[in-house]
C-alpha cells in the first residue's frame, strides 16, 4: 500500500512533468501526418504558430442528464485539436484541422419520440394544428420514433473552450470548460432542433474533483485517473479519467418541428423540463485524455 505522502509525491512529479511539457514554445512548420503513438494527433493544427500543444480525448462512458431526460454515453465521443497557453498550465483549445473538434456522435435518447411528443397534445382545429398532428401521427405510423442527441461545441473568442492541466491533475477547480449545444434529431423534430446555441449555450465546467451543485443535486466526484506516458515518454496519458459537472443550467429547445416549431417547441420543452435550472442537470464523461507538445508531434511527422 502506498502512503498518502507517496501518492502526493507521485502526483507532484506528474504535475511537474506535464507543466514542463506545456511551457515549451515552438515555431516549427507543419509536416506530414504524424506516425506511431502520435498518429492520434493528426488533426492538431500544428501549422498555427501560436499553438504549442496537441490534445486528444475520448469519452467512452458516462451520461448527460438534461432536465428530466438522461442520455447514456453509449458511443465514443472525441474532443481534439490544439492548445494555446495563456497562463501556466491553462490552454485555450484551438479547433482541429478538419473542423471536428468535438465529434458529432449521435446518442440514442431513451424512449425516443414517445417520451417527448404525444400527437394528441398538439391542440387546436386550425390548419396548422391539423397539419402538425397529421405529420406527427405519420411518423408514429411509420415507426420512425427514434430520437438522437448530439452534443456540439459552440466555443468562440468570447466564450472559449479551456483546459486547465493543473486542475485536471490536482482534482480541484474546473479542469475543462466546454460551451456546447445539444442537437435533437428525428423526422418530426426536423434538422434544426437545438437545446442551447452559440449565444445561449450550455456551459459545462467539468472537474476531476468534487462538485458543489445547487439543490436538489448532490455533490459528485470525478478523478484524474492513472497518469502514464507513451511515445518516448513525450505524450501524457490520463487513463480512466472522469470529468463531472452537475451545477449547470439548460436553456429551452428551439427550432423543433421546422415549420411547426411554434407548436412543437412548447411540447418538447414541457416533456424535457426545459429550461432547467442549475442543480437539475448532470454531465459525467469517462475516458482517456492525451496531451503532448506541438514540437513533439512535428518531430514525429506532424
């Protein structure tokens, strides 16, 4: 059994190692696709001079609880790109080369449309109401009732995505800040049904430590995971990492139902319990994080 002091010294050594890696400034030009263990950083924007680091994270389990609906993470979600250090150990996350900084991974919403829309709840005898009810009923008759939820990154210069390596390792404070929106997809809901937007996002402040949410949520804890290295010990790897946040608020859904959005939006918001105040939502993201200097990626073909 390792003593508490041994664990603290181990964490300190790893903290020093990652902080040292994050302090190297580089100005090398971009090269070919990286190879070996560095291949996962292929979408790191190494051609951007201000980018000093490359990140690659995969969430393989967890859940999003938005309002009254829980969506389990049943498929891998990838967050990748570059990092620009603005304070020691703190990085602005720079978009990936291919624009897919956060993979558009569609997760199944339990219960599908049956748990969100009841066609009979579309009231009224006007033309629009009758058309909306008819469209709703045709979807159910064709059994196209599945609904997916896709989390999309909506970071911008005024509200950037931020990775704090020190908080990540010390299990205190916010380790990852992510402004996102959730895209709900189904033939009835149309292609523009979103919870949150770039101007009114869901702001996740994820921690590897313990949260302090408003009631009724209770504190939950994440964890740094096992810290190792690979690729000639140049790549820092956090295995079995867990990032959590249950203190965020959720805005209303908009654009649901396309032409009939004025009828469908209220039904979606009512069933999902939106808007949902802080203390009624939860994000748990479990997986693996890799981080390395841009210089190392360039030197290995990137």
